C-alpha cells in the first residue's frame, strides 16, 4: 500500500483471493485499486480493497483475513453453499482462467545460499580461475589476438608479394 511503504504485502492488484468479513463466509474476489467511493478505514494495519465476485461489492479487508484463491479454493467450496456463492465461484474461476501467467515474485525466489546448495550439494565450492571483467574495456583480450593475427597476415602477404616479384624477374 502506498500509505505504508515499509509493509511488504502478500497481495498485488488483480490477485484473486478469498476475503473474510465479519459475519460472512469467505467470499471470492480480487484485490483492486479503490474507487473514489470506497474510503479506506483509519486502521494502520495492512489492508486491501477487494472487489467481491457475484455481489459486485467493494470493501477494505485486513490482509490477515485474505487468502490466495487457488490455494484455498477446495477448502472454501467443499460445503454446499447458496446459488449466489456458486455463481461467484464460477465468476472467480473464469477470472483466474483469463489471467496471464503470473511472474514469480522476488520474495518467492530462493536465497543465494539455497541456490549455491543446489549447485554444490556437498557444500564445497571448487576454486575456479576468476574470469576477466571485460565490462570496462570490452574485447581487450580479443583485440590483441586479432591484431596479432592481422599483423601475421599482413607480413605473410608482403612476403608472398615479394616472393612473387622475385620469381617473376627470374
């Protein structure tokens, strides 16, 4: 949330969720940017504006009362509910199907230690010769090689030309 930049949020705009409000069962919805009409409560806790499928209502919901839709779908849809609930679930399912593949959040990526453990399962790193950094002087090593080869080629051409001249005079 913009009001609390220090707080790392579990949800982003557009995420399908289950949101629980006092006195109601968890209901499918999606996290949205609030409209002008939906005022945020003065609580300093992390909250998200949720659009509820089926009812088409909006509400600010505490983050602790919001769960990811797909992860908790089976748990919340097991009990037989009203037809409006079933419609809301169908709408949520259609919404989820319409979403593009979600990019991986950096918070979900493994730490560098976990990556190293994957590469070196026994915990030992093999000492490698450090690679040369060409970022400051690109292709420096290759340039020297190319210039050396070019010099040899030019010398060889000159020698061949001189040899051809000498042979033609004989």
